[in-house]
């Protein structure tokens, strides 16, 4: 956001432009007509001295040159016409077609093709009014300030300047351009003491690499920092950041976004949203909290990750490398959901580690263990490693039974969105409910036959549509089949059995909003729909 505005110099040009500005009590109060005019006449009716040819007036260190003038000593007014040139200490020059100055009313006005310039900048406008009593200058019919030595240019329909307080306000169709940036705003205010610029109304700040927008904001030239507020956003190449408030410090290379934060990175196909976010470009990391949500956009679906706080780490080129999620972690994708207390996702390795009571759902299968590591291939889940107390459970339709596969270590392999194979190492156990189907007058009747319980050191299972299709038991398998009516309750479920279906995320909205918040959102939606 480093704009390097030269508004300070532009503003000081305007502030020093009026040679008629008030000074101390000992300052010169009257305008002096210098010798050398070609003709002087006195109009007895008006009391005006009509001065023509090589007319030169002086007030303090400023001289006024013109073709002719009406000079009234009684009223102490001057009306100057033709080729007007004011010169202040040989550093500031002012030109216009005509000028009026009333020292009693402390009022001055410059008309027609007004041009003010110093060694660096030039102001052009149609006319300028100056109230010396309140020390306020105004142009109301468009003004343009341009740099003599660079491409800096500022234009607006209306300009106010207050030299005493060094406050300068530009209104309506304000446009500032330089080699680096273009700023378009409804209102731009600048204070030369604090060196802060304030924006009001729709404001666009753009260059070849970045586009910024706000409806209110400020920029501190001293600290090279600023804030964009109200529908604020920053677009940079394939990155877009939007929020209610955006702060940026060039010195610290830090972005801070507050409220309704949305970040979209189309190059890396990721996005973030939340209530508060910080991005540190020097340390190549960012974090987001409050309704925090990370999104990874895939070809056919989107993976959502929610936590109390999300951290994202990138390499020097800005490419995401590692994401950490802490407290109340939830995952959602159309074919997979999960929960845990903390998560680390290594984008480079394609590896996601879930810690503390992790649970993963893939269609009708639930996977639990002490920790779960998900391995990806082509941005799709390829394998899930269940470390200690691993369990894969699927419900048996219309019953309170569950098919269960358990063991010390487990590898679950996925084909697209379904479990294809499960390899169990150490204390392997399978509990599988036997059934057959009968078709009776186009109605399929499922008969539960019993439960098959098998223990073995290692087991490999093949799955089709979520059901066990093949099984290979290694090293002294031991099993028993219980009739459905004689199942031993102690063996109906493995020791580490748990069924956490109530924790399963139903959508990404359910992950980040409380029940009360969802009710408010739904109520607001229906109220809006009534007017559509």
C-alpha cells in the first residue's frame, strides 16, 4: 500500500499561494503602488485611481504586476486586470486574468485562467476565493495541481485550504496520479502537520500490480501505513483480501484485517475467512481467528477446515507450505468430514495430521484413533494411517449394530471417495454382521444371520461400497460366529469402540456458526426473500 503521495508538497503550494494572507500585527496593512505606471487617473465619483501600463503593487515581500487596475485608497481595494502576475520572494508565481482584493473585508478573489506555481508544482483553476479573516481559500470550479518535474497530478472539482492549520480538503471527482499509483476518491483530506491523508466516499487506489478500494480510510506518510474501511478490499495478482477494515504497514510488512475477512488465492486455489487476520510478509506467515475457515478449491469439490485459530506458512515466493489449526478443528468436504482438537497440514508432503480424539467420516464409515494421518495424492485422500487404538466402524442398517475393524495400527486406502482396503497391524479384530437377502414380490428382505468375530495379529480387508468383500487373516487367526439371537454382549463391540455421529459436520456453515447464529442468519434470509 506504499503510495508515496506527494500531497504534502502539493498542499503547501496552495497554502503559500495567497500573497494576501494575514500576518502579525506589525505586518504591512496596506498595498503600496510602486512608481513606474504609465498613466494614473482619478475617478471623482468612485474615488478609484485608474492605473494603466506597467502597474506594480507591493505588499510585504510580494509584488503584483498587471496591465491596469482600479485602486481605491478609501475602501482600500484593488481590482486588477490583464496579464496579472504575482511574485513572492522570487519562488512563488501566480497568474490570472483579473483580481479583486478588499483589505477591510479581508477578502480576495482571483478570476480566469488562474495559475499558481513554485519551483515544483503548478495549480490551475478557473477562480479562487480567499477569506483572510478565517484564513480559508476555496476553488469551486475544478482545479488541477501538477508537478513540474514529475508525473504527479491531483485534480478535483472543489478545493479548500486552511494554511493556519495546514489542513487541505479536496472534494468531488478527486483524482491523484503518479508513476506509481492512481487514486480516485469523492473526498481527500490532508493535514500537513500530521502528514495524514483521509479518504471519504468510494475510493480506488490502483497501479499495475495492485488495486485497493474503500469508502473510508487514512494514510500516514510519516510511517507509510494506512487503513481502508467500509467494504474494503485489496487485489494483487491472483490474491484478493477483503474485510470491514484493512490496516497495512509498509515498514513492518504487515496486513491486519478485521471483521468479515475474506482471502482468496486463485493461484494456489485456497481461501480463508474469519473475524480477524494478520499477514506478516517478512516472516511469511498469517493467522486468522474468529469463525475461522480455510478453503481448498478442488476440481469437483471444496475442502473446508475450521478451527478457533488457523495459521498458514508460505515460502519466499508466497506459495503455501504448512497450515496449523488449533482448538475445535472440523473438516468438511462432500465425501469426507472430520473433527479433532488440532491439525497440521503439510502442503508440500501432501500430509495432514489430526491430533487429540480425531474422527474421520467417509460416506458411512467412521475412522477413529489416537492420531490420524491423511496422505493425499493429486489433492485427493489416498491413505489414512490410524496410529494406536484404530477403529473403522460402519452402522448396520436399521439396527444398533456396527461392523467394526480395529487394531493397534491401521492403514485405510481410498479409491476416489470410498474405502478400498484396510490393513491392520497388531491386535487386529473384526466384528462383522452376516446377512442375506431375499426378494419377495419385488421387495428385498434382509435377514440378519449372526455376528462373525475374528482376532488375528494382522488382517487385510477389501471393501466394496463400504462393505467387507474379502478378508485375509495372518498369524493364528481365532474366530467365532454368534447366531443373531446369541451374541455375547461383551464381544458385540471392540474395546475402543466409539460412535461420534453427533459431531459429524453437516456443512461448512454448521462448522463456523453456532445454533443461535444460524437461526439469526436463516431468519434474516427469509425476511430478505419476502422483498424479492
